[in-house]
């Protein structure tokens, strides 16, 4: 008989309704290293003909929609076998923080505008599901039992798998189908046991696939590469973290994008998405997952057509406090909140009705804590966000 128990489910920001008697003890991952010499992504990319058909159906963001990201709700499912796989709540929180850092450009890449909020965590004891094979009956049964509202959530599963991770693509499965989602090796989360791949960026890589991105070496040194114009061509997947001057397609513009999250570099070598990848993700979600985002976010420079504008924080980084300047074209209900990288609200600076005009608010975290945050201005259903970095 299979032993399976949904031992604990909780939503961040709310107290547990009851004690979870069957919950696995809080414990760190085993200290023995899990051997992966190179990044192994099992996501199955389409053929060249299929990729062309997908490209033809893709809706390009309109002039008023370009630069839009949004709030992504994450439902995380931890699978363990009673011994291995019980990642801690702290590791779960660090994983969400890593997603927010990577998609906000905190390491120097493009700010995509996508922000991730953890809405639920559940833990399941099932040895069969823990040793999971892609496309297996166990994967299908697991997702049918555990998936949370796939129309509005990305469901992420951690288990022991032969690869670092895999993901469904937006065009693969209907947006409300429970079988979509992402599976990652439990040892790839922050502090995990997979050397060189334990900073949490495997989930960033697979999330890129979930949003419709190909590997940057998709067609090698042949056009159209990954269908993104600002990621230089690359002959094959990167191994490790080679010199920045590496150029495997010397007859084509640019050097290898070894720091791109859709290459195969070590976690520590990753640092960027590009503006072109951001535009492709926007178009993919508009085409295939129009109901997915909990709320849209505009993160580019203010445009006069908007009812609300939030200016980029200057200087960046700021010391101890940051000045947030925003403008309203008309009177209305306004909120200005600051979130940390885990998606939690750390400060509400404005919550009320304001007349049209320009306003300034100062965000100063308690104790002058340094870190990366994002401010979200909401006015009459319109959302605008800017990233801010504070140092002591």
C-alpha cells in the first residue's frame, strides 16, 4: 500500500488553522553532494517546424502593452520519501526570493516586471512520487491530486528526478489543465546538495520555459536561434562558467550569452534575462495564458497615457531610504506598497483617495536594512512597479 499524506498546507501571511501532526520535521537537506556535472534540463523543445508555427501564432505585445509583467502566484508542492526531500520552509522562502531577484534584474539583467508570490505549500510523503520520471503515470497522478488552480497559478513540484528540472510550455497544454507545471530536483533549491546548481536558479531556468522561452542555443549558429533578437547565437550549451569572451558562433554578432538564465551555465554564472526575452514572455502569456497573472505590472518608464506613473528610484542603490515619486492624472483610490523579494508587503505608504498631482513618499525599512525591494503603485485598477535597492 502506498503511504501518502498531505501533511501540511499553509498560505504565507496567515496562521495555520490547525497543527499538522503528520508534518515532516524541519530539517536541512542531506549534506552529501548529489552528483550533476552539467546542467540537465529535461524540458522537450519543439522541432524547427513546430517552433515556426508557434512563432506565427504568437501575439506581439501592442504599444500600450509592451513592458508589462505581472504578479505570479506560486503553489509549491514538496514531495519526500520519509528520509530525503523534506526541504525546509526557509529554503522555500529563499527560492521565492531568488525568483524575484532573477526576474527583477537584481544581478544586472533586464527587469521583466514579473513578481512571484507564494500562495501555498503542501508536503506529501510518497516514495513513488518522490522518484519521479517525466511523463510517467506517477507524474500524472501527482499533478491530478495536488495541482492548485492552474488557470491562475504556476504549480511547482520538488522531487528526486534524473534531471535538474523540466517544465511544460505555454502552448503544450490548455491553461486550466492540471497536468501543466514545473518539476525541479529538490537538491537544486537554495542550500541544496547539488554542487554548482544549488542557488535556486534551476527554477528560474524552468520558469523561463514555462513562460515560453527556448534555450539560447536552440538552433545553434543558425537563424532564428531562440527567436529572440538580443540573445547572441551559441553553438552548444555552456558547461560551467567559461570566460565572458567565449564565442562559439564567431561569424555571427555577439559573444556567447553564458550569463543568460536559458543557457546551461552554473547557477553562480547566471545573471540575466534580456529585453527581447521579456517581450517574448509577455507575448506568450497574452497568447496562451491570458488569465494567468493575478495583476499586471508596468515596470518601464512612465508614459503620459497612464492614469498613474511611478518614476524609477534615483539614485540606485540608495542609502538607508528611498524616495518614491509618483503622479496621478485624476483623483482616485490609490495604494503604494513596498514588497520584499518574497512578495510580502513590508510597508504601505499610501492607502486612500488622492486628487490629481505629483507626490513623494519615502521608504525607510526598520533598522535601515539593506536589500532589494519593489514598490507597487495601484490607482483605479492600474498597477505600476519599480525596483529599489537599499544599502546601509
